[in-house]
């Protein structure tokens, strides 16, 4: 039986908000190993994005065709990674999809509370991934 509260919320929730809410829940349910794998993947993708566009401002100000091509490349990577069971289990395969949704939310700006919560979850994973990757670099402390 559907509660009245859920029924009232459903018409107001967009499909995108529902997907983001589901991803927030999935991120929250990661094991420590899954969190680390997704975080490292996101950190590498974030670094690559910033390197390609010269920073976040460069991405936001880039030609829409270039941004769309970049996002499509990430979507293709996500599709290819879905074919690898080990990457799926580790949640590393989720990193390109999370990055696409994160970058799209940055392009839109503002947004619903769920979009801001999703953005914060991804930003936290990127930060954690940066720290984990620094630990693996030779000469790091």
C-alpha cells in the first residue's frame, strides 16, 4: 500500500530527482572498499576533466558541443565498464555515470535539494579519492 505522503511527493519529483535520490542511497550503502574504488575513479575523472578544460570555469564556459562530446565519452565509458563484472562489484564502474550527472548538475546550477545533496556526495567522494590516490604515489606521506 502506498502511503499518502509518498503519493503526494511522487507527482512533484522528476525522474532525474528520483535517479539522484537512488544514487545518493547507493553511495550511502557502499562498503568501505566500494567507496574507495568509486572515489579513486571519480578523482581520476575529475582530474582529467580539469586537465582537458583548464579548470572548472573552462568546462562551464566551453563550447556546448565540446562539453556534450566530453559527456558522451563519459557515458560510453560507463557503458563499457558495465560489461566488467569485477568493476561492477567494486562500484568503480559507477564513477563515469556519477561524473556525468555531477557535471550536468554543475552546468544547470542551483537545483533541487536532492541535486545539491548528490553534488555534495560526489564532491566528497572526489576529495576522498584524491587523498587515496596521494597515498599510492611514490614519495607521498
